[in-house]
C-alpha cells in the first residue's frame, strides 16, 4: 500500500497504480478497500463552505494570517514541528489534570497493548467535555493556524486521546504517524498538548528535525544495508521540552517517539489529530460524540469536527 501511495503525487496517479495492483492474482482485497476509501470518495460530511466559514471566523482564511509568525512557519517547514509555547493557564491545567485522572479511575487505562500508558480515547467529544473545558484542545486558533499552514483551509479534527506516560514507562520505537508512507503532500497534522511540564527526564516527546522531508518511513529505512533498529536512538533526535500548557504540533511525516519517563510522577499529555476534510477520519465522530457535547457546540466547532 505504501508503494501505491508513494508511486504518484496525485490521487489520479495513485488510483491508476491501485487499479494495476488490483489486477494481480492474490492482491490484498482489504488493503485495496482501505486505500480506496482514501482515494476514491470525498468523505467530508459538511459542505466545504462550513470549514471555510470557520477558518474565516478564526482569522485563518488567509495563509498569511498573523496568528502564526513567519519564524514559526519557517521552523515548521524546515523542522516539521513547532512548539507554540504555553497556551493554557494554570487553572485550566489543574482542572484538566483532575479530569484526566478521574477518567482513568473511571474507565481504566484502556489500551492494553500500551503497557505503562494511561490512555483515554476521544476525550474532546466524550461526556468528560460536557462543560467545554477541552474545546481548546481542538479549537485553539494558534494550533489550527499550524494545521492550516500544512493542510490548507480544508481541514478537520480526526481524533484525540489522552496519553499519560507512567513512571518508568513511555518509551516508543521511532515512528511516523501517517500510515501509507511519508512521500508527497502531508495528509495529517498532530498535536501534543503538554498537560505537565516536559523535561529531559520525564518522557518528553522525541523528534528528528527535518525527517518529514526524507520521504522515508523509519520502518522502511536501511542503516548500513540492514533494517533500522526502531528502538535505538536516531542521529539528530531531540527531546521537545517545555512548560505545562505548551502545544507541540507536527507534520505526521515527522519521525518521532515517546521517551521513557524516568521520574516518579505522571507525564500527562493530550493528543489531537487533524486531517484533510475529504479524507477518512480515525474516529467516527458522529458515532462517538456525546449528545450533550454535540448540543452545546456552535457552528465553528461543528465545522472543525465536520458534524452537522
Ligand atoms: O506523547 C508522546 O510523547 C508521543 C506519543 C506518540 O508519538 C504516539 O503515541 O504515537
């Protein structure tokens, strides 16, 4: 699938490669269906004029808006990520920490395959966001300005999860978040909100600046002719440290990883994911959104979530 995705820079070219592949004996039908979802149908639920309206309301209709500085745009293009600095105040942070801790007690750390990670999925559309405390996680104009810079105005929220590295845990192999490969136009932009301060010791996110431009997925990379050891440090990798309330935003082609929390405290983070309006979402928002959350959301929020 990666080969097909990377064979062209346009959907027309990718569709042609997919058609050729589908003719082969033994072609993987499930993979074909998945890729077809990306390539054949526009999957926006609302007319694109709604997200255009929302971007206009947020001052983001113009690419050259003043919500992001030129230096931030340049560093995003060059490095593949930007740390927007603290955007949440201490009161918001404390209320969020209390809410996430309560959700873990209530739901349990849901992802059994992620030992040592406290995880709650779809946080911003769940009952835990009935009062709107978490709206800022997917609606902050500075975050959306980064998404808009990478994807253009036709963007949408595709998922969110709380991600807490417990003491002693948090290490991940180096990876990139976009499944089909990392060549061509980016399709996804992700954010890590620092709910606690990120330090060199407590499991700050590791990133490889500039790796979004390599066009190589770490799992497909060869080092001295052998497959890359994904758990080994990567040359040039740095930890993104910052004060609580900061927001790290990255192009999903960027190589990155969770790192080990070597302290005896939690390292809490909230992730938010964004894609192109016409592409599939990771989360089926209409299916999972809490009725009360849905009712209180206005036109701009609904446009970002792409729900009627
Ligand atoms: O929270 C982090 O530090 C990064 C986590 C991450 O990259 C992931 O879960 O895929």
